[in-house]
C-alpha cells in the first residue's frame, strides 16, 4: 500500500512539474522580446495599406466638400502627412507635390509631381517617367477640373493640420493665380478624419509596437537596470535611449521619469507631478513612474507605468500604495467601460466619469488623447483642459468607432504608511474603441513593478 501511495505521489509530482513548466514557458513567452519587421518589410506592408486608405479618401473629401487636395513635401521639411498618403520612403525633391482630385464618376484622381519618377510612386499615382515642372502641371490640373474648393494643410490648430510652409503657400498662389488662390480652404477636418480612421490591417502591427513599449518598460523597472542607492534617473533615461537604438526604433518624445518619496514634498509642474532631475538617485521605498513611447511602422505609442523599490525586509508593496493604484484602476474602469461609446461626445464622457469619481471620493485627473499615426493624434480628446476652458468645439467632438487613444489619467490618494502624504498614480495605456467602450491593447497595470 505504501508503494502505491509513493507511485501516486510521484505521478502527481511529475504532473505538477509539467504544469509548472508549461506555466513558466507561457510567462516567458509573454515577456520575451517582441519580433519586429525589417525596414524593407515595413515599407512593403505600409505601401499595401495605401490602396485601402486611398479608397476611403474620395468619400471623405466629398463629406468635407473638398474637390482638390494638394500636399506639398519640401526637402528638409517633410510634411507629416506625406508618409500616410504616399509610399513611406524618403523624399528629397525641392518640392514634391501630391494632388488628389474628385473626378466625378471616374472616381479619385491621384497625381504625383516630383523631380523624378520611380516605380513605388507609379503604383499609386500618375507619375510620368519624364516629369514636367510643377509650375506647368498644377495649373493644368486646375484648368482641367476647375475645383471649387482646394484644400491645403493650413488653418488647423495642430502641426499636422497647418504644416504647409509660407514659401510653398506662396508658390502655389503664384503658379495658380488669384482666382484659384481664392478657392484655398483648410484641409484640417479632412486630415482629422483620415488620420483618425484605422484599417483592420494595421491592428497587429500597432499591437506589436505596444508590446515592445511594455517590454522595455518592464526591463527598465527591474533589477536588470536599477540598483537601489546607486542608479540615477539619468541612468534610466540613458538606458532607454540605448534600448531604442538596439531595437532599431525611434521615439517621439524624451523618456521621462518621476519619483515620489515618503517625507519629501512632491514637486509639480503645470498641475502635474514634475519630472525628476537626472541627478536624483533611486532609494529603497521610492515610487517610480515612467512616461515613454516608441515610433514604429508609422505609429506612435504612449505608455505610463508605476514601480516600487522594496525596502530592506519588505516582500510586497505597502497596503496604502496598493489602494492608491486601485483608485486609478477605478478611474480607468469608469472611463473605458462605463461611459465611453462610439458617437458619444468627448465632453459627455469626461463629465460623466468625473461625476462618478466625485461620488466615490477619488481625486482624479483625465487627459486622454488620440494616438496612432502621431503620439498626440487628431480626433476626440477626453481632457480636463478642454472642460476647464469651456472649449465647446473640442468637447463636442464624437468618439469614432475603431479609433486608437492613449487612456491617460491619474488619481491622488493619501497613504497611511507615508503619514497621509498624497501619492500620484499616473497611468497611460493605448486602447481602441469598440461598441462596448475602450479596450486596452495590453493588459493594464494592476500591481507595481517591483525592484528588489
């Protein structure tokens, strides 16, 4: 009987070890380095997207009453929209001009006026092997089509919607003449719809970019990088820059780190927890925060996460800090699941979420913004600043199904273990909109990253 028990126990042990092995393999797979496409493959995939994007453009132009849209790309001054309306390759002509024309029943006409023709452009535009100068082609297109409204990248509130230089504006005015120049209008609304509209083929590549962002943040907030009492904030930032270089990706803003310490007042800047100075050395008991994003495949990510440096003898985070993170998770729940839906106004989402937080007694700030082709993208922002200013135009923008957003927000909670000192828990997660609300590309943070 004893032998039978021993054999049974051995079988159970082997089964348990097998399960643990599978479990650890799964965890390792989740944390392993995400695979990215080579640059040549990135270009090929992104060029394939252009066919579908161009198919959407005519309907958008008609919705915004635009008959002709002219995009000018200057050498040393790329228009930020060029890589999304033309093959994403370097353009080095003095002026490379892309013209989209509503050609009635014949559909969308697309003309590229460049210094020299090449195959990738000819797959998407009329682009003759022997190009004529823009001063001849653009006026000829105007005379042929007589557009009533000619959209230029001018007049918007953001860089991408007001990117046409004064020199190129004057150039177009000179070659087209007074009559045509009086038909110039802003392309801002068209640009917003175009850049805030995602296609299904983009999803897996954006998710890969978010996974890489998460993977790098988990590494920087670990003992791989941090040695308490020795590592400085500047060390973390330099590690991030080198990690970007190793991954062959870029970033669209400086990686920023914030630090909160018991008994030390929290420095603020413009109403937010201030960025820590490079010289600050990380100590045990510190709460750390990172704001970081990458650029890949014509996309930007934006990511904020929290870490805790265990004190000597600690094996877990103090209960008060756990409660503080839970409060920020509650703000996320309200915003993403309960109050956000397609076609709902950004102002209504903000007001309803904040009303719920007030009822719960949670001190919250919300400053979520569109993301995708640009880190601070075009579209509906759910933002306290618009509400505070009474900016009706921004508050009345409607959420667009399928849009991507950076759910950026924070809560402030008094922590008993810190003698009632308030701690900011600042989170930012990239998400996409469905009929049920916002869904995160990666699981949100519900526990601190621990530095031992």
